[in-house]
């Protein structure tokens, strides 16, 4: 069956747990230099309408290491740039490949791609969410703490961003406690908070938000596509930096996550990002292992049909 992964809840909790177990196996295999070629001769097409380093590298490396191939259909030099509808692009591209991944702006675009694709579609970030990053972050929590359920995650800064939205979506499904710390105007709307009504608490005081946190998380203050608002965002979010003083108010062994790219001196201090409590570099590595498990799952499920 064709299973798209456009948002966290497109997979059940059991499926996510199975993915985490598989990602851990694949991580171990790579550590031991054991070759795993479960996607031999399959092809991934990637479409980027926004910049990327980690998503591009980790999806490409994942597919190649699993024995598959990758085609990067840059939106700027394909017919998409000359106005060919995305629906037609999906119809054609999905006849050449086994799985599609897209990074774009509005969620309607990735939904249009999925609706017109014969093969599974994976969301590589939209304005509305970053599900592959969130499941990687939760895998990193699971790997370090043995469990996601019942843990306390504090997300500080622009929590109305794609990252914040996907964390809210995941909180109810995984049953962790999510504490959001943002200034006025930077918390998710009521419609988003309703996705996990029992698991999310909102604060305007960052110090209060990190209390009891096992994990402290932040993201850039200006997401891709919001560059025109950058000066206002810097001003509004001033005081919401994750620095050593804020980390000290979380649990003593709390660790720090950032999806990257990071702006040292804005949403996070260099001391925290580059310090011993930072799991951001393991988190970035885990994109590879988690996405391998996801690619394997959706491609092999689609072949069962
Ligand atoms: N975290 C993340 O998605 O990074 P890129 O924007 O570099 O892909
Ligand atoms: N919220 C950020 C995430 C980058 C991976 C953005 O959308 O730019």
C-alpha cells in the first residue's frame, strides 16, 4: 500500500516505534561497517523549493547506502520553474521512481504532489511542519532516555514555526509533555494546540517553560520564507535565547536539541550548542538512520500492494 509521510500522524505510534527500532539497527550496522542493501535498484526523486544541507545530504546518503539511486530535481532548472503544474510533475516523476521527497512552502503543495503520485511521498519540510526532523528528534530522545512517553520537552523561541507545529502534533501521539516558551505572537494558534489538547502547556516566561525539562529545544527565529520579518523577529524574540543560565533551570541532566542550521548568539548561545549538553550533532547524524528506516518502510510497503 502507498503510505505517504506528510505529517507525524501519518504513521501510528506502533509504526513509529518499529521505525525507531529499525533505525537503531541501521545505526549499529553502519557503526560496524556492515552493508545493508534493502533498497537495491530503487530510485528516490528529491524536489527542493527551499535551501537544504542536512535533508539533501541525509536523504541522498541514506538511499545510496541502502543500494538505491537518487535524482535531485532542482525546482529552479526543471519545468516547474516555467510553470508546469506540480500535479503533472508528480504524475510523470512517479512513473520513474519508487519514492518522492519534497521540501516546499505551503502544505497544499506537498498534498498536491502526494495526491498525484503513484509512489509514496515524504515531506522534507513545509511551512506547516518538519515531520522527518521531529521523528529524528524523538528517536534521539528515545535513544538517550529509553522512552519518549512521559518525558518533558521544552521548546523555546518561535514555537509557531514548522518545528513547533510538528512537535505539538507529536506530543499527543507519543504522550510526552511539551512546554512551549515564546513571546506574545510566537506561540502556535488554538487550531494547532487542539491537535494534542492534553500534552501541551504554553508560557511567555522561558525560565518557567524549561522547569522540569528532560530536553530543551530551539529553532531559528526566522524560518525560510520569513526573511522580510527578520529584524522584527530578532527584536521580539530577544530574551528567549537558550543559554547556560536557561539550561541550568531544566533538569540537571537535561540535553539540548536544535534541528540546525543554528545562529549562535540568537536563539542559542555558542556555549550551549557547542557544549557538553548539546545533542545537536548526534541529532543531525540520526537524520540518516531514521530516514533509512522510513525510506525502507514506505518503499517496501508500497511494493506489497
Ligand atoms: N534540519 C534541517 O532540515 O536542515 P536543512 O535545512 O539543512 O536540511
Ligand atoms: N524552521 C526552520 C527549520 C529549518 C530546518 C525553517 O523552516 O527555516
